[in-house]
């Protein structure tokens, strides 16, 4: 009986046995996919179409099986490769449908980076030769979280990013095209930005009354990010930021530099914009730690995204702890 199964008696049986084996492997790999047509029906339709196109298909397959080779290549190896390809394609279809493909790719990328030693956390980069004064370094420190995020030096105004890229980004993000529109956005970030509504919601959450902003606009995001930060030990209920303005101030400090590279601001105006961010930060916070917590909170509330908050917290934690960080080397008190 075993020999009878291993050696079908007709060309049709030989072809059918190979098809069923491949089909069984595909079923085992794919499992059941809701909404997908039955694989047996699909296979039957494909074979019917092939049979119509090549009437002698079964006989050809039988001859190939009897010969054991195909054009000098082992037929069994070819068949096995084909079955594997079908199974892999089926598995990919399953993964695309259930959303696991993207997760698998991300995990594979993370594993590859870890293997290459390129996933060691955030890096605080420094210029080969620092040409800034002590006061300029202090002003650059207020831009540090986004400098680290963008993989740029914390002690250098220069940038490897092209002027064209900066201009395209500023126009896309904030409709900035010149000096006036740059300064207009600086004022918007300073007095409203993404912190005004968040601060209004924070005030209500603490039992107070907001001075400005729409508390309902960000109430849900503020609540969820506050719970996330407290739950993960980023802060306590007592040290939870009272304002999200640092998220906007960090962007002001960086905007001055970006606009300078676009030719919208002079170098002197760039430093003046950074000074605006520094003065507002010293008005609202008493330390780099408070500034950093506010930045992480504000970035999280920005889109109501816990991952945004976590990323920001990883960056500010590096700035808190790394001995080469400007936040460790420059006193908050001027």
C-alpha cells in the first residue's frame, strides 16, 4: 500500500499528488484567512486553466517525474523550491491581512540594528571643534532635545542638512517663507502653539481655572499622557508639569537656527530668537529637569501619543544623565 501511494499509476495521479502536497503545505503555513477563497478551489481553477492552455500538461509532468530531472536540474529540488515559494507567499498574504507583517519587519530591523551595535540609545553629538562662546552654548542647550533627536551636534550652529530641505520643511510645517513669517511663528509658539490648550486642560485637572486656551480640546490627551508619565515613573503627581510650553520653546530655539540656514534670519537674529526661548524657559521652570519633563509631556500631548512621550523621555533622560550633556555642564541659573 505504501508503494501505491508513493507511485501513482497514471499521469493525472502524479500531477494531482504533487498539487495536493503543495496545497497541504500552504494550508499548514497559512491557516484559515477569513474572507479568502478556498485554496482547493483556487488550485483547481489554476490547474484547469493550465490544462486548457497546455493539453499535454499531465503527461509532461509524468514524464518529468519518471525521468527525475528537468533540463539537467533535479526535478524534486525544483518542486520543493516551488512549494516553499508558494508557502512563503501565502504566509506573507496572511501577515499583510492581520497586520503582523509590519510588526515583523520592525522587529527584524530592530534586531539587525542591535546586532550591528547601532541601537545603543540616543547619542549626544559634539562638534570636532567648538567655536561657540559660553553664552551661545547656553542658548543652544535650550534646543538640545531636538538636536539629539535629529542627530545633530549640541554645540554647533552648522548643519549637514541642505538649505533647500530646510526651506521645504518650514514651508510645509508652518508656511514660513521669509523673515516676517518666521517671527510670526515664533510669536505663535510663544503665546499659543500646542501648549495653550494643554495648559488649560491641566489647570482644570488640578482644580483651577484656565487663563487661556480651550481645555476641552486637549483634555483627553492631557489625562492619558499624565497617567502614562506617572505610571512609568517619569514624574509623580506632585512633579507632573504644570505647563507643556517647553515643547514649543524647544522648537523656537531650533526654529531660529533653521531660519538662519534658510537665509530668513541673520546670525544675530538667530541668537535673539534663541534668547526668547531661554528667557521664557527661565520664567516657567527652575531646572533642566523641569524643562525636560515639560518637553516630554508636551510632545506626548501634541498628538496624544504615548510613544511620542516615551521617545522624548528617552532623549531628556540622556540629557539628564550623560556627563557630556550641556544640561550637565551648564548651570540652569545664569
